C-alpha cells in the first residue's frame, strides 16, 4: 500500500512537473524576442517644370494652287512639299525649358493626334501632324544636366489650296507631357 501511494505521488509529481514546464515555455519564448528601432528615409526633389521659350512657328508662305505641306524640324530647318511657296518672315521650332532634379531622367510625350490651326478671320483650318522632338520622344530620353534641359519640337503643317486656306493668321494649341522617370 505504501508503495502504491509512493507511485501515485511520483505520478502526481511528474504530471505537476510537466505542467510547470509547459507553463514556462511561453515565458522562455517571450524572453527570446527583441524590439529594435530602425531608420526610414525619403527625399523630396524639386517638381519638374516646363516653360515655353518659343512657339512653334511655320512662318510665312503661300499655298498657291494645290497646297502641300510645310515642315519645321527641331533643329529649325524648314522645307515644303506640293505647290507651297515660302516667303520671308520668322519660322522656328517650339522650344521648352525643362527644370528639375539635377541628373534626373525625364520623358517626353508628344501629341498623338493633329493640332488644329484656325484662321483668325474665318473658320478655315489647317492640321499639324508628325510631331518630332529633340531629344526624341519617349521614356527616359532627356537628362536634366545641371537641373535643366532644352527640348525643341518640330512638326508638319498640312496646307490646302488658296481656297481651302485663304490669307490670314492661323493659330491653335497642342499639348506635350514631360515627366520624371
């Protein structure tokens, strides 16, 4: 009988010891954790800005009998097709001054469709198409060396006959998008 009681007490002690060990395990795990304060960093750079320096100007010309096209390149040269005859006057590519973070790359997105020029005296119109730029349009094509870059834009003006495009000044607008990469 005594032996039986000793066995029962031994089993109770073993169960109690096991229970205490189970209670101690989470405490051991908690003691193995550590919290650290880490650093985080961000830098704000200047906003990208674009300023129009000069307007895209196809200059003075006459459509003559059938019309054609006037082309202005980003480098500033002008040429014609069809019966268009050039005259004196100023012509030049559009020019933009881009500023932002020095050394940052930027993209140029030219118009995807035509711009419409309207005669200021009547409702006659001409279309501007085939947009080109220097540097070329695309993603990451420009670099803001010293925080700035000049972008020049050329295009093709479609000219109708003298009846389609009578004498007068034609004006319109177009949109170019510049963005950081």
